[in-house]
C-alpha cells in the first residue's frame, strides 16, 4: 500500500498500555495501538494471541483491566457496543450476525429502521441502502434474502450494516477466513475504496499475504504481549512470521527429489452429480503414484469436493472407475475404501473428521476400534487405547498435554486438526487424501501439517492434496492438476507452476 | 483459572446436583399446591415417605419399579445412540402381548423353559417393532418420532385385537386375556412372601432388571458395538467417514432398545398383571420410561435409581388419598421435576447473564486465550 490516503496527523484510535486479565490469566499485557484516518491497520498474531480480546475492548464487548482508549483524541469509556457505535466504530465479526430469512435491506436497517408514523418505511430504507452501497462500490442485491447469497455477499452486508450506522472506523475480524480467492481480491478493493473516503480499517488476521496486499501498518501481538508496530512496506512475509511466532518459520517445505513409483490411485472417466442432481464431475481422469503429492488446484465448485467424496465413498457416482492399488472402490462404502488403502483428512473437520463429544483417545481409533490391540472379541481394551493416545499426543504435539480423556470439542481448531492428522497418518495407508488441511490454522500449525504430509510422500505413500490455498498447492505438490468444470484440464510439474498461469487455467482460460 | 466456582457454575456443571435440585423443586411446587388446598404438607409428605419405607412398602416400590427401570434403560439406550425411542410404549405393549400369548398357549411347558421363552418372545416382538420404524427411517428417511407414535397406536389396537381372539380371550366375562400359566409367573412363592411379609406381587423380575442394567452399561461402555452406536449417535457423518455403517447401527440401536422395552412388558405381565386387559387408553409405561431415562441422565445406573424413585412416587402417591390429598399431586411433582431437568438451559443462561453483568465476555474467549498461554 502506498499510504496515499493515510493522514498521519490525525490519529482516530489510540489504545494506550491496554492490560486485560481474566482471573490470573493475562490476555493483553500492555498493548499499544494507534490508527490514523485513512489507514488500514492489521493486527497480527497466532490463534489465541489476544487479538480478538483487544478488539473486543475497542468495541465495548470487554472492559480493559487498565489502560486508556482514545477515539478522535478524546478519552472514551466503553461499556457496551452501543458506546462504540456512537463513537463511530463498527465491527464485522468472523461469524456473521445476520437474520437468514430477512432481505439484505432488512438486515442492514435492523434496529434503526426508518419509519413513517408507526409504519416501517422500507422504500426509504432500500433507497438509503442502495445509496451507500453505490458510494463505496459494495454492489449487493438489496432484495435478496441472506440465506440465498454467498458468504462473500453476506460479508458485504455486514460491512454495509456498520457503514449504515455511521461507522468511520471498521474492525474486521478474520475477514478472509471463509472467502474464496476471488472474494478476497474483491474485499481488498472494497477496503481501498473505504479508506479513500476517509474511513479507517483495522483487520485482525494471521494471513501474511493479505497483510502485505492490503495493510499500511501492522501491529504484532504474541502471547498477549505487544511486540511491534511496523510499516508493512518495509518488511517481508518472513519478518512478519518470525515476529508473530517468535522463531524462524520456514515456508519452503524441505522436499527431497525422488522418483515416483507405481500408480496407487487411478481415477478413470468419473462422472458424478452434485446435491442438486446436476452433473459436476464430467469424465475426470487422475493418477497419483507412490512417493508423489498431486495437488488439485481449482476454484470452489468445479467438482473437487464431489471428486473427493466419491473416492472416499461418501458419495455415489454415476459412472467410472476409482482404482486403489488395482481394486475398484467406486460406489463402495468408506469402510471398503479404508480397508483397501484410502485414508483422508476431510475438509470439514468437525463434521466428518471428529466426533466432538468423544474423547481424544476414542477419536484416535475411529477406524480401528475393532482391531487388536484396541479391542479383543468385541470388547474395547482401554489400556492400549489410552497409551496409543498418549503417544500420539506427544508425537503430534497435540495441546494441551494429558488430554487423552478430554472431549475433542474442547480443543482449539489447530489441535483438532492435529488429532485427525495423527490418526490418518498413523493409519499408514497407501493413499492419503488431504482436503484444505490447513484451513483456519496459524503459520506455526501449518508448518507442522505440511511436514507430516511431505513425510508421507517421502515414505513412498501417494498423496492427493485438494486446497483452495494456491500457495499451499504450489509449495507441496510434485504435480499440479488443474480442475475446471468437472475435468482435469491441465497437469504441470509443481516446480514449473506460477500463480498467474494457474489462476488463468483455473478460470478455464488456458490449457497447458 | 483458580476462580472460585459460583453456585450456578456448580449446578450447571454437575448433572447429579442439577437433578437433585430439580427433584427438590418438584416437591416444593407440590407443597405449594398442598398449601393452596389447605392440606398439611408435613402430613402428606410424611405419608408418602412412611408408605415406601416399610419393608412391605418398599417391596411394593420395587415391584412397581421393575418395568420402569427396564423401559427406562430402553429409552436411555436410544438417547445414547442418537435415536429418540418415543415408541417404547408400543414396544412394551407388543412385548407383553407376545409374552401373554406364549404364556397362555404354551402353558404346559415347565417353568425353566417357559419363562425364558416368554422373555425371548417379548424381546423379539419389541425388537421387531423398533426395527420396522428404523427401516422406515433408513430406507425412506421417514422421521422416526412420527412413525413411532403411529406404531404406538398400531400396537395398542393390535393388542386389543389379539385379546379378542377366542384362544386368548378370557373364558369369563372379563374384557381381558386368559391368565398366563402359573409356569410363566415370576412371583416369589406364597410361602416366602408371607414369611418375609412382602407385597403379594413381589417377584424376582428385579433380578432381570439388575442384569439388564449391568448389560446395558457393559454394551455402551465396554464393547466395540457400544462405541459404534455412540459414534453414530454423536456424529453420524464422522462415523460414516470413519467406516461405520450408519444405517446398520441405527437398526441395531432400535432393535436393542425395542427388545428392552418389550422385556419390560413381559416383566410387568409375568410379575404383576398375569393377564392383559382390553385397553381403553395407552398405559404410559413407555412415556414413564422417557421420564426415568431423563432423571437418570441416560446412565444405566442412574436409570436404575431413577426407576426405583419413580416407582416410589407411583406407589407412595397412591396412598396420598388416605390423608385426603389427591393422588394427582404426584403427577404435578413428576411434571415439575421433568420440567426443571429439561430446561437445564435455564441454569446455563442464568450463569451466562450473571457473567455478562460482571464483565460482558464471550464465553469462549478466555478458554481460547488459555490455549495460547500454553504454546
């Protein structure tokens, strides 16, 4: 960012030496933050570093234990979000707070509806909404129902909601976590439009690339402590990552060159339909060999989700073959696939990956509870189950320790993912399928996950990686297959890939 | 965090305390009604307690409790495995009718053969009743709650129909079946009953209830079958992904649950009723089972205790009219207890509101931060 809209002489937000304690636990320990008019300011930190706690204090959801908050140079005591809104602060939460069956307009004006006498004046409401949406280039359909629009659109509605209430300072909490790459580009455009108009934006994130692309300044928090505020132009992603994690982070995955072996997964002329009954995988062919990682790059909705569901046995296909080590697992059960060499890290870890109410030890035996040593003659053997869990927790760095008997639902997202990875990697099947394996994880955890995936490859397993993160695909894959409109349209060596070409191919623009 | 726990924290985190509190509240509400009616609370509750604490009284309680425990286990088992067996009523009815048919038609068989046969027939009938519903659910996605309620009525009329078949129907004028053969009866010997001064219907069905309690606990906690069924109950998607056959699990769970409810029907018939009347309305054992499972937190041992408690309320309640209090008071108490157990949410919310008043914090935030601290 060129900082062309930043007015360094006008600080709009100053948070001074903010301390927030929960009991004995210090969530924020002397944090300083200054945001100017027309500035995009990123707050960077690992999961649980105290970013959200800091912003919740700025938005009046929490009260600081000590420290001052100044808005437009004036000290302000915020007791609830109402005070923050009155001071011109708006917040878009990570999980949207919209009324699903209401229209876009109804959601935006909710709580501040214009009235005519005692009647709602929806015509005026709609006019106002269209007006601000045009002013900031946030195009939306004011009459669409929330339940019918995409996540990216819902986010726009949240932003418009804040603007409608007169916000000059916008807090965006992890705004890109559920967006597609296209939607992220659009969001960054919108943010630029807003600062051009004199608004200020604070974004909470742990994605370094987006900070580089959008922010002017970045404040780094680690374990509740203020680390630094840096000019984004003067640092690179490695600097940001090291400051955030407190150690050197390697983005380049150490991947020795090796010759792939025989074919493990062979998908031939696969056809299947999506939940609406529309054909979405249209004659797809794909091969993964021993000792290689094949990455599937593609824009969401081009059939990659359904492809994985068919391979893992969760979805019935229309026709084709899915050979795993020569055995056709097409339209068989997940158990059949597992028995013939398929293990997978599913896209939705809470829905498919874990039984959240089960303890960690029980989750770790989800596929092999029926085998020795975990059970004998249909009776579970608790001792081996427990020691298996202890070993996995140690080896895969699952935190907190000694959590064998804790329900999986009490772990943080990154640690839940580690439980799944521990299970699937230890199953030691010939084929590992990983779908968005690092979604929502911070760089420290991502590093671990990548290491385990590459380890499997190095051990001579076949790995199929499906991810919406192009960087992940490019840094891990030996071969990148681009999926478009239900087919693999091109297949290129990972070492020769670049983002632009991939982007074009993913949009169906070019075939290699 | 070393924060001192508030009373509300304590209640909402501890199921046992929560249930005791709900029971106390039930009696409190009952007391209010007694006071409104101008009756002595002490006298009524004193009667309730004294009627169940004598040896004879308690033997009545146990006899009452047998079907409640077993049907309670049936419902609790279904809760654990993610289906809501509201059809225990119908399974109970077909179970007791199957036991009656065997107990009447095969009455000449010797006791050691006939009794297990009656049990088996009842369990099979209950299991079939449960599996039909499960089949409708897994095959065509028909909501099990709706079909179970319908199957309760089908069982009801089927039972009345069978009771009218000449080979089964009473020879006398009673609108009921014949009595089952004495070889099918689980009553203790007259001699023993008189010597110990027990209730005339004292029977050893309670042993079956104890065995079933242990068996259900064992299946749920110790076997791979229990693991599968629970996995499907908690998250069928992850279970399927993990390679468990979800539909087969649902059918198995309903079969076991149905068999238990059917067995409850047999125990009731062979220990207490000895014949089945033509019903004019549903008897409600299945619904009592839901109450017992709720009070027992779906834990087999909890269900056993809850079944005894429910039996005590039912028997003790029937004695309330001796002090001029209406027996319906028991329904008020039971209703209130269930109400407070079911709205455990209230305790959660009270806790949340109190926390919010002190510091408006999102409940998840401190826990998440805590994770960070350990990194």
